[in-house]
């Protein structure tokens, strides 16, 4: 850990009553303690799903369930939480093994996203849903100038398919490389292939999320090589 927990508390505008709780939330499993942040991550994920869902329900009073679900899916996912984690420099506070740190752990999207969820879970246990609304929604509004379906929901799989069909006359192929973790914290690694060549790979809490992130990376690669 590079910085003190007190600095993180100032950024969050929340002081923990039980320091053990925030330490647990910031402890990656590689740190080899009797505890890690996976249980708090599970809780934080559920809390964020509820809080963001209620926020969107009130913000878009005329939108139907389908549109609300798509906007929420664009905010409540690994890349969304990674963005929020980076905005508060969360990587600098996580307890990691030396091996994980040397492997760039503090910059890994999945690790940052999971730690953010765990911190939210820890705050929820101490302060309840209202404090989570204040912190999480505040961070979301600060980091997204425009919260709408057009600005947030990008179907990169469709974009990639259009690009590859126009350029190569082929459609991309997505392959499951690995699945890791217990059932409630499953993470899937997906690679996208074009003309039997791997262009990108990504991980996510569902195959669909991992495919979208992999497709996004492949789209960027194709645009750069144009």
C-alpha cells in the first residue's frame, strides 16, 4: 500500500468507525491474510446495483425497463467501476503481494473494480444506503458529464462486426479462454479472433461483458491500423 487509509477517507468524505473493515476491503487475496475483500466485493456489487437502479429510475421517469437496464449495465460493470476507482486513486491504497504488485496489479481493471465494490460494501455495512447514494452517485455524476443511453451504451460487438465484414468479409469469433473464481464471483476471459488471428482479450463478470470489452479493444486496434 502506497498511501494511508486516512487519505482515502478524506477523498471519500467518510471516516470508518471500524478500521478493520476498510483494511479488509482493501486487501487483495494475493496478500495472504486470513481475510480478503471478496465477500465485501459481493455485497458492494449488490448495493451498487440497487443504488444506481434507483437513481436511474428517478432520473429517467419516462424511460422503460429496457432502456433503464441498458443504462445501468453501462454504469454497473467492470469498466464503470474501474473508472470510479481511478478517479479516487484507489489502486494506491490496496494491499497486494509483492508478486502481484510487480505484475502491475495496481493498474489491473478487474482488481480496481473489485476493490471499489468492496469499499462500497464496507461503507454500506457501517453507514447504510444513504451514504452509499451520496458517495457512489456523486462519483458517477462527477465522472460522467452526460448520463444517457446514447453516451453510455455502445454496442462494440455490432461495431466490430460491421468493420470486419467491410474490411475482411468475415465476422469476428469470440472464444472463452478461461473462467475463474467461485460461482458468486465468477470472472470470464474472452478473446476475439478475426481471420483466425487473436486481436484482443478481456475479462468480465459475464461472458457478454467480456465480449463487449474485447470487441471495444479490437475496434480501437482496427481504427489505428486503418
